[in-house]
């Protein structure tokens, strides 16, 4: 089994429905106005986004957790975008299929906020 990195992704109901439909195995393609897929590095930041943004914008926010092959993720630098725990990976949208192929196991739902 490969070494993995744990990633977190806050998501709203539309994206959640798409990952649920594919059996929690892959992230859907980005929309044209979404050039980057940005999973975050920690659960606290994911919860913050889900509760402050997803709930406000759509009434519900989910926090997901998934494992990705560590060797694959090593190509991306972690970006700090605010406070010290506001850290995320920036994966170009055109590389999302490649990231999906390197997910180990399933995407888990670890929180739902309304």
C-alpha cells in the first residue's frame, strides 16, 4: 500500500451530489470559472469553510476526507492563504483527473453542517 497524504475538502450540496453519484471515488470536473481544485490540509480549516461559506451560500456544507498517494501529491506546494491553519494545495483543473486516479480508497464524509 502506498504512503498517503490526507486531504480535506469542504463542499456544498451540488458538488456533494456529484461525488455521491460516482460512489465517492472521484471529484467532478471543475467549472470554467474554477481553474484550481484546492483541497485543504486540515479538518479545522475545512470545517471553517463549510460552516462559514457553504452553509451561508447553499444552506448546507459537508466536510470530506480522502487519501492521495504521497508521491503524487509531492508535486504540489502547500499554499498558506490566511491564518497559519489556512493551508491548501492548488491543483490545476486540468490535472484533476490525474489526482482522482491517485486517490487511495474512498472519499469519506466526516461532517455535515446546516
